[in-house]
C-alpha cells in the first residue's frame, strides 16, 4: 500500500511539474500556428530516424550484456526483451518503474538474484550520466550560448548560468554514486559495511537479547546478502579494459541517439543545425527530463528541447514543432517494441509494475536460510563465532 501511495504521489508531482513546463513552453506559441507547422513536416524522415533510434537500444543491449557478465552470461534476446519492456514502462508509468521492472523480469527469466541485476542497471546509468556530463561540459566549452539569452520558467530563469548550475549538480550526484559503488565493491570497505549492518541491533539498548537476534536474523542478514549481491553486479567495474569498453559503447549509444534527432531535423522546416548543435540540444533535453515528470516525460521534454533549440536561434514555432514531433517518434516505437517483447516473453507488465521488490522471484538460494539457528551466510557465521568467543 505504501509503495502505491509513493507512485501516486510521484505521479501527482510529475503531472504538476509537467503541466507547468508545458504551459511555459507553449504559452507564447499560438496553437493554430503550431498545428500549421506540424502539417509542413516531411514525415518520410520519421522512418530512418526511428530506425536509428531503435539501433541505439540495440547498442544498449550489448552494453548491458557486458555488465551482466559477472552475474550471468546471457544471449542478446534474453537481455533485449527485459530492456525494452523496462523502457516501455518508463514511457507509460511514473517514478521510472521500468528501472526496477527490467531486473525483476530478467531475474525471473534467468533465475538470478534481483539485487545483482539491479546493480548492473545502476552501473549502466552511471555510464550514461558520465557520458552526458562529459558531453555537457563540451557543449558549454564549444557551443556558443548567448549571454543575453534568458527564458522565464515559473519563478526561475533559464540561461547559461542555469545550465552550469545543473551541470555542477549532476557532477556531484555522479561523484556520490561513484563513491558508493567503490565502497560496496572494495573488499575491505564492503566487509566493514556488512559488519556494521550486523551490529546495528546492538545499538537498541532497551531491546532484549532475543529481540536483537530476531532483528538480526529477519533484517540485517538479508541486508548483508543484498550488499554482497550488489557487489557482484559491480564486479565488471574492477576491470579497466571492460570499463573502457562500456564507456565506448555508452558514447556510441548517445552518438547514435543524437543521429536520430539530426535525421529528423531534415524533415522539419526551420531546423538548420549542425550535428553538434542537435546533439547539444539532446543533452540539454536529457538534463531536463532527469527531473520528476509525468509518464513519458511530457512537458519537461518540450521545455528542454525548445530551450536547447532557442539557444541556436531556431524560431519558437519551429522549435516547438520539432520537439513535439521528435518526442512522439522517440516514445511510440519504444512502447510498441516493448509491448511486442512482453507478448513474446509472456511477461505481465501490470503485475511487474505493481510487484513489491521483496516479492520478486529470484534465484533459488538468494534468500538467507536459517538452519537450526545458525546463519548460512559466511559473514554472519563469522560474526557469531566472534561473538561467542567474546
């Protein structure tokens, strides 16, 4: 119930923010003019643009296969279907439910630990953030942004200073995530984290000894196993060669995605930009949609796209028309392919979207079993031995 309330709250917040973004983006663009512009778009360019966009997802699958290697070597299609279903759910549901649905589907189909697979998705997102952050720095360094550009967004102003502030915030988040991954992956810090978790019940000074042990059995040991599983999911990051390969694939993912935007621009009158300028617009758009929004990123997608295009002198009507057209062509094919994947794999997307993490099927043996009052987990047994020795 609490999880459903969280989704509803996220949806309300996202709809509110998206509604504001849509209003601010289109308030000064007459609807008849926008409709008129959309009629002038050459939609034949949609075909190659969609094909290129879907190609970027295929590269994502190859990258995810590489990240999954420490967990389980898997075939292309075994990774492809959960990935596309996950992205489809991100387009249809709030709170980025697809990020949890993907590892849930994969763990059920391949019978591996959910937390291990979730760690690989987190690592994948880290690579995406790093690439977008590097791209963002290059945008600010190479692309000329007028210092007089200042667009009002509610009580805020969108200008170069705003972009720089968002870039710094993104960098801090990236560094924080990197530190967490390092702490969980390194053996010494991982061991310290697990021992700390196991000793947490001892802080409950007024609890009885039996109560502390029950908490340790029911909660702490399970948390220790999650830490171990997450560390396995991050194992690939210990190999500089594989990290370099993942970074290369990540840059390729976003370069191909930018190519989809660039090709669609050929069919939209008034969008006469270079590939670098279109790519810069995509990067700015991605930064906007990282905020809480309605399913499908409606509103913030348009605000980011229009703002990015206005930087390069694109008229507001053309900027709005291109952004709307490109949004649809980026979302609809993903939803269609995701639905096809769910049919092929027999996945009930409604059930996946509403299943609690603790109830997701996982590999046999991933839950901590208690046998005759003895912890089966190695760290837990070691802790008990040390405790009895004292």
